[in-house]
C-alpha cells in the first residue's frame, strides 16, 4: 500500500477521542470549512480527517488552516487524484492505527447532512456498520435528475443481486464503521475503487458475520462545486463488482 503522506497536525491523543469523520476531497474549497464547522459543533465530540488529493483549488490549504485553528481537524496530503476508494482506504488505515473506536465516512459537498451523525453513532453502539440509506422508509433523494435516480437504483439492484447483499443502499458513502470491523480487514488487499469499494466493504461485513444496519437519510445534491461522479465511473464500478464476485466464487 502507498505510504501515507505527511500530516499537517500532531497526533491527537486517541484515548480522549473515540470517533473520527473521514472526508475525501478534491476541489471542495467552497464546502470543506462550512462542513467541518457543522461536524465540530455536534453534541458528540468528533475529530475530522481530510484526505485531500492535491486539490488545485486549495482545499488542502484550507484544511491545514482548520487543523491549526481547531486542533480537531487532521489532514493527509496526497500527491495526486487517486480516487475515492483509495482515499477512504487511507483514512481507514489512519483511524485504525490511532485506535479510533468508530470511523465515519461522508461526502464533502453537504449532500450528507451532519445532523444525522448523532443518531447513526447511537445505532453504531449495536452494529459494526451503519449505512446512511436513501432506500429504506424515511430515506430519499432531492434535486436529482430522473436519469441519475434510475442509474443509482440500477446500480444498487445489480450490487445486491450479484454480491447477494441484504441491505437496500449498497452504494451510499455515508457510513459508520466500528474500529473492530476495520481492524479485521486486510485493507491493502481490497483494491476496488469508487462505489465498488463501498460495495466490497459491505460484502466483507456480511460474509464475516458483522452486523450491518441502515438509517434513513435524505440525500441532497451538492449546491457548490461540480460532481466528480460520472455515469462512466458508476458503470465501471458495476463491472468491478462483477469481477470481484467471479474471482471470489460463491459464498
């Protein structure tokens, strides 16, 4: 696995902080400060780890300033755009190495509302993985064109069918993982990227007997910036899922 890049803040004393929010960023300068502010104001004390892929818009520098100002924001600077799955993997390794009891992942663009985190953390007391789900009662999406809704539904149906998953929202990136579950994984051997990385983690959890629960969220499309997820990337993820299933054999 690629060695983690330099950190912009000293190590936090992990015994005093048990929860970490991992945010992968690329050109999220218009979002990262306001998102971090919302997270840090939640009643449950959380640390934030920004994994920045050398954003040309200066997202990494903004995160550095937040690190110096708050003492609860940390930054991994990476030399180039290496993808969502790779960034989340790096953040998870960082969390496990520092003894965090839970690690949360969420998008940087405010499509995943921080207000759901306290309830999801409460559920995490009795689950190894908690999914912020768009496709259970009470969940949903807003401001999505019809084509994207159809593509997302198809991708989830495909993932559930091919991998034999039980949950409804296999591709949601809004999640909480127990440190125990992450420590059980050989993360360097999970080579999937993007949404297929998210699907593979759920597959690993279910096949190894970890508890997975879903919590309803409303996903709101980004207000600032441009989406990095394209239909081509989603389709590529679908084929990666099929390849992973075929290589693993039947459960």
